């Protein structure tokens, strides 16, 4: 007996591992083909190059002056900021590289989370389609049963008419589910850059057993790129404020001029920032205040969001297992079919009771689907592991 349990456990673990590999395979494919992510990658490169360009000094200025009697003068002048300016710009450049990397990670999570939710929808719809196909076959069998009974003169036309409507309703439901499945496949195709994504995933990812909320929140905040980006943006604004203050310092210029008489002279100079940077410090201070309040807002918003999702996950998981345990031992479906065929209950009672049972079965499927979606959102930072 123990060997049988062991074999079953090994089989289940293999199925889960195979399913996870498929998830990663499809998500990696979407990352490779998604046009939105590709455009973000190029935009991020442009931002980084722009930041890198600020590390360079001003371009040298070349002059050529024509004077009387074929005289001329050639000069070159170089302007520079004070050294602390370039030191701060280098720190800004490093932070900008980190910032753009986090922005890309946020888009990766957004795209893959969307893909995972669509895959969850696909699994849910396939489960519904399979369940609906069973119900349709059951409705067909019952319809044939009433036809035979009517031909034998044992029942009136009414039960057959009810069975026809019942059959039509379940045929329509199955058709609607198949159409919904096509829509989800189109969504996945769009995410995959217009290429078909033929998924063979039949089960959801394993249901997690989350730790207490405090530990989970700490892990989420330490790994979420949105939280990290909020901190980086505040740091960048702090550096930019310091750079704005440094712009009040004069620029240094030096150069050399020479004429056709071989006379040369070296010159030095400074620029006087009178009104050029008048509002730059105020602007930088306002941006810093904005980023700091945005950081607080993101922290508060994320904390509330994951608290809600965490609570929903716990409640729906508990409810799911209650439904599953109850329906697993429930034999109402079989008993109803036997009862209506034996004449113990009327056709009206059968159709009323069977639809109630179907609602409970659908509720079980909906709960599992909701749990999978909530779990995807709660653990969305783990999607970065697919990169």
C-alpha cells in the first residue's frame, strides 16, 4: 500500500514539474516576442545614453577671425564645470541605469502577469468546457430517454419539451465557452507578438501555502521592482537637487589664440550665472518633494493591495476545500438521474435540482480559478525568474 502511495506521489510531482516547465517555456517565449517590451528596452537605452552624455564636458569652441592685411586669428576655448558636478552626474548615471533596469522589470512583470492570468483563464475555460461537455451528453441521454418514453406512451409531451430546452441551453453554454476560449487565445497571441501560442497546460500552478502576512509583506517589499523604483526615483531627485545647486557656480573656460604672425596667448575666464538657473533649484526641490510623496503613496497603496489579496486568498482557499470535500462525497447527480428515470421525481424537479448542483460545481471551478489569479498577483515578483 505504501508503494502505491509513493508511486502516486511521484506521478503528481512529475506532473507539477512538467506543468511548471511549460509555464516557464511559454512565458519565456512571450518575453522574447512581445513588441511592447522590445520598445521599452530601446527607450531605456536612449535614456541611459542621454544620462551618459551628461558625463562629458562642453564641446570645445573653435574660432577663426579674419583681420586687415590678410591677418587672421585662430582660437580654441574649452568650458568646464567644477569637478563636484561631474562626480554627481556619474552617480546620477549609475542610478539611471538601475532605474531603467527596474522600469524594464516592471514591464516584464506586467506582461507576464497578464500572460499568466490569460493562461489561468484558458485552464478555467477548458475545465468548464470539459464539464459542460459531460452535461451536454447527460442532457442528450435524458432527451433520448424521454423520446423513447413518449413513443411508448408512458409520459406526456411536457417532459420531452423541458428536456429539449435543457439540451438547447447546455449546447448554447458550450458554444459560448468555446468562443471565450478563442478570445483568450487571441489575447495570448497578441502578447506573443502576433504569433500563435499553443498551450498544453492542463492544470494550474500548485496552490501555495502562504506564510504569515508580516513575513510575506517583507518579502514582497524587498523584491518588488515598483517599490525599489520608488526609492531610486527619490535618490535621483536628491542628486538632481544637488546638481541644480551646483549650477549656481560659474563655469570655467580656458583656451589659446594664435594669429598668422605666430603670436599666441592663453586666456582664462568664468561665466556668471545671473538668471539662467534662477528657478532650477526650486524646480528640483519640487520634483524631490513629488518623488518622496509618490514613494510614500506607492508603499501605502501596495501594502493595502497585497493585504486585500492575501485576505482573499486565505478565504477563497478555505471555501474551495469546503466545496471540494462536500461535492466529492455528493452523489446527488447520479441519484437525480436514476430518480427521474424511475419516475420517483418529476421532470420539473429534476431540472431544478440538477441546475442547483451545476451551480455548486461551477462555484468550485470559479474558486479554483480565482485562487490561481490571486496567487499570480501575490507572487508576481517571482515572474522575474523567467528572464
